[in-house]
C-alpha cells in the first residue's frame, strides 16, 4: 500500500498531464462502474494503465482531475488543479506570510488514504520551489530547482 501511495505522490509531483494515453485501454466493468459512481458528472474521461493501477484524466465541474483506481475498482486517490483562492484559509494565510512576493505557478490538491494535502509551485529568482501544505496551514519546501 505504501508503494501505491508513493506512486500517487510521485504522479502528483508531475502534476496534471495535458497529454493522454491511447484510447484502446481496456478498463474492467468494475473499475468503470466505480468511476461512474465516484464522479457521476465527469466529462472527457481518458484512461491509461500505470504500473499497478488505472489512471483516468477528466473534467469535473470545469476542473482538471486525475483519479487512480486499483484493479478491483477501489479509488486510490485523486489530484485536481486548484486556483490559489480555493486553498484552505490557513494555507493562504501562511503562504502570504512566507511567500507573498514570489510568483505562484501552480496549485494542486491531492486526496488519498493519508488525507488531503496541497502542492504549490512558486518561482523565486532563478529557482522553482515545490511546496507541500496541509489544511492546517503547515507549509514545507519539498524541493528547489533552477529554472
């Protein structure tokens, strides 16, 4: 299970992809049924098979979302793009206190068995920072790279 959680976290780091996999992916009825129950207003679903799970990229209420299912149809987690204003107020407050002068690049919400967390990418000078935040406003720098 830890490997699956790690894999989902790694995929979230990459973010939501704009390129989708082959349309010929064979998805079981069990997985399709679970997806339809979980996201009944989803549109433009595109399926791909990753190592031990299915990934579906879709639009739900005008938001880009990725969901991950195991072969039995259990939802392993999801990642969705957010605007800064959709973050919890505690995260917004802490971000403004520590990073307000930096350039915000991207925000995603990750939901899995560990709960909900957020990834925020910012630019500061010639570096890009990847931050992890939780709903209580704790923000940790996960990585920094040169542009």
